[in-house]
């Protein structure tokens, strides 16, 4: 460990005081902040009706805003009014009346007939039996009837309008309005559909500390309305797919996707393409698992993102299109996107050219050629710990390394570059990673900065100083690459003590080229003593070597980093010596 790191304040002994509770109307502050943020940055792409929604919302009383937010933050759309209970909202009947008169909620009516299933979910089976008693006391289903069957019977026997009227006699039901507008506001703020308002909560309760940004330097994520609409549309299509694939046959799913693609998918904005490509891979893989090979191939052909090309080769081969499969294999070999494509193209090309039913893959060859060590069978389910014990008994220091210290080194060394707002990939103050983090753009936008940092970090002492200072300054702030626990920094500094700055530079740049792929696959263990070190990929007799793991073995060998694959053979322990 560097001398500097020993002088830094110890983040593990610094007392951190976090709030244990939130004010009663905490959610009002969060929601109003989101709306103000979106209005300020995206007013130029909002429709007139959306601006009117913002104005109308602002004119509501505070309690009416609170109840509307309570409704909007729930996953459901319909609510039983007598069941509402919010201690921070004073006169609930008056607030409901205000929301109703201002069209922020609406009473259950015929217009909701397509969403009757959501309404029914609000009531228990005994309550629905009461509905049947009120409708026709002489013709009631048996009490033993299952709820889904009871629902189907009600819909078959009665008009939706009649059911609404009877349900209203049991308890009034309302539906929240402006669902599309609220969804859009949250989407424009977060930039995706998976983050939600709980991000504010975990921040203010101290569960997550976010990197701080000067808001005046935050950039907008969607330059045009088409950028926003297309990206949101693809996200919603993904969600729809996750629902309908449970009920519809594969043939209908395929038709559904292709009809949508013809109607909308062919003219998507560039901003939506990464999400669209991942959607393609999701649907295609599902169809392939359903044995819809030709249909899966058709959809895989809509993108070249990995692993689409690999899957296309396999499908073409299985469908008898050998020449086309061979040509695509050669295309992949010329410009592989990742390690999986690289080794697959070589292996499968050999399979096709030699007309072999089976080939020994390069990963398998490398594993078979590896040296072996003997480890007690008691470590069968903890193979890495067994290997660590083996090397410690040989006089080595050892720890479980794999991806973590490499990722931490990258995150600490380039922290300010990752979160540089000048790159225009930070769009809101609760953003955990830049929006291009897993895209090729990450490297291309920052290549000059990354190389400049590495030129400055030309000695081991400077590298240690940079990472140690960042670890102390940023301790606890969320970063997808950096773990926060006692000993995490020591692992990073062990790496830097064993490798020359030049070797570290090569590895860091290789990671930067493809953060999605190249932050994985590092060897399991680091072992070292005063004279030697090695990164070791440990494999039990039933383990397989992945393409990413073989990639790093080749990369380390090419750049003089000592690394090897080691197989474990189990041995029985001598009970007499225990």
C-alpha cells in the first residue's frame, strides 16, 4: 500500500449519520421536483396537452396533489375510495371531490370495460358473491366456486354497465387519470422505465449515496420528441412481451412482433436503437427456445448486436443453409464484437469446413491442456477457497480476485472521467451510471481523456495515489464498478504493486473498449510471494472455461502478465491425520 493511502482519513471509522424517517409528505417534494425538472429541460418537446396537465396539477390544493401522487405512484389504476387511509391528508372526501371535479380521477363507468379484470382484483370472492346476491338472489353460484370462474360467470351473465352500478353500491371505485402524462414525466426524468421514485427515498434514507452533479451542467437525454417517443415505445413493447408470452402461442407472438416492426420499428430514431436491438435479441431467443427456428432467424437478422450473428450461424446451419452459415462465420471472424464471437467463429468455421459433427472447442482445448493441482474433496462446493488453501500451503499469499479489483481499479482511476458532465451522458441527479456506459460510445467519447489520464499515471506511485485518494474522497458513493468494504482498496493496491504501469494501462484500455464484456472473465485468484505472482483461473472437474476467460488468458499472455488456467483434482483426506 502506498504511503499516501496510510495518511488518508479512514472511511471505515468515519461516523455517518443518516435519517431514519422521512417527513409525512416527502413524496410531494419528490414528485414536484421531477415535474419542475422535466418542464425546465423538456418543455420544447412536450405537447400542449402535457403542458396543460402540468399547469392544472400546479393549481390543485396541496392535499389534492398528495392524493393524486399517492394514486400515480401505485402500480394499479383503480382504487376503492372507502379503503383509502393517509394520515397526512386531512379531509379525504373533500380531496376526492376536488380531484373528481378537476378530472384527475374518474368514477368507474362503461368506458373501463376493457379493464374490468383490474377492477375485479380489488374485491374478494365473498364480496363478489355479494354482488351476485344483489343482482339476482335466486340464481347464485355455489360458494365453492373459484374466483376466476365467478368472474367469468358475472361477465357472461351481466352487462359491464350493470356490474359497475352494483359494485358502486358496495363501495365507490375511482380510476386515476393522466396516467400517460405521469409515465412520460418520469420517463423523461429517469431516461428509462426501471428507475422510479424510490430512488429519492433510498437517497434520503442514506441507503444509497449518489455522485453529486451541478444541475446546470446536466444534459438532456432526448433531443427530439421522436427520440423520447420511440425509446419509450420500445420499453413498453418489452413490457408487453413479458406479459403476453405467458398466454399466447409462439406463432401469435411472432406475428405480433413483425406487425409492430413493419408499422413502427423500421423508422425508429437512433436514440431508441440500443433498446430496440436488445428487444430483438429477447424475442428471438424466446422463439428459438420454442423451436420456431425460421421465425427466430428472421428476427435475429434485424440486428448485428451480439449474440445475433452467432445465433444466425447456428440456425442457418441447422436449417441446412451451410454456405450462408460459413460466409457469416467468416464475416464474424473478420470483426468479432467480443470474445464469444471471436472463439465461436473460429470453432464453428472449423466444424463446417471439416464437416465434423462435433469439434473440440478452443476453450475446451485450453482447459484440457492446463496444469492440475490436488485439493481435498471437502472443498467440492468451495473450489476457489480450496485452491487458496493449496497455494497458501505452498507459501503464497492468495485472495479471490476475479473481476472485482480490476473493476474497482478502473472505477477509481477514471472516476471523474466516467461521471464527466461535459460528455453529456449525465441527465439527472440520481443517475448511477452514464447513459452510454455499456455502449461503444463510452470509449469513443472519452478516449482522449482516458489516454491522458494514463499518460499522467506513468508510475506505480502516482497510480496508487490516485486510486487511494479517490477511494477516500468518494467512499460510499454508488459506482457500479467500485465496492465499498474494508480490504477492497488493499486488493487494488496489491494489483498495482505486482504489475508495471504499462501493463495496467493496457488492461484498463482493453476494459474501456467494451465495458459490458471486458469487465468480466478475469481469473479467479491472485497468488504471489516475494519472488513471483500469477493470476489463476481455477476449474473444478465439472467446470467449463468461458470465451471471456480465455480472452483474458490470451490478452495477459500477449502483454506479459503472468496468468494460467489450473484444473482441480479432488483427493480424499487422510482421516488419520485429522
